[in-house]
C-alpha cells in the first residue's frame, strides 16, 4: 500500500467533512484502476493462449527440434510450458492478477472507510467527542459521591474483618 493510500485511511476527527468529500473521488479512482487492471489481465490471458497455441504448433510440426521422439498431446503441452516465451507471458499474467487482487482489497478497504466515516459522523452528531463540562455544583456533587463510595468501601472492609474475628 502506497503512502497516499495509507494517508486516506488516517481519519482525523476534526476533518470529517474533508474525508467525506474525498471518499467518492477515492472510490472512483480505485474503481478505474481496478477496471484497467482487469482489462490488462484479460489481455494477457488472451496473449498467453495465443502464445501457447503458436508454441504447440511449432512443437507439433518439428518435435525433434525440441528433443521429442514423437509428438503426443501430453509431451507437446509439457514442452510448451517450458518455453521461455510462454513463461514470460505467464509471469506477466500472474503479476496482472496480483494487481487485480490488490486493487480489489483497496476497494473493500474504501468500503470499510465509508462505514467508519458514517459512524464517526453519527458519534460527532451526538457530541460523543466533545469535552465533558460540569458546573461547580456538579463537580462538588461528583467529588462527594466518590468520597462516599470510598468511605462505604472502607466501612464494609472493617465490618467483614470484625465478623471474621468474632467468628473465630
């Protein structure tokens, strides 16, 4: 994944509007790249088929040139697979298919990004990310409750210890 692709997945809460605006363009660009990669892979598959067919004809016409005593279908196919021209096109096809898979994964990631943005916007609309503000009275009440809780816990421990001593 390139730096540019990583950056698009680095969501900043204070830039949700920018992220939402760039989402459709990112999907469009990735879709176009994926379509181009699929076209390239299909063209290479066709090229591989033609290269194999031409090689099979050459081997079948002159099996001795390729070290074959007789030209059976299995021997011709095996010989064709070892030819450099076939191996080069096969390698290019594998690379093209890999690119298709990488771009398909990017499309899935962009889909996940869309859902993440939608959820972040919902949370933002509910003031989930806003700082907690309390009046002085509310703060005093919270401190009083927290102290009460501590005092109650200490009292409970003391009570249990007395009960344990009394029972022994």
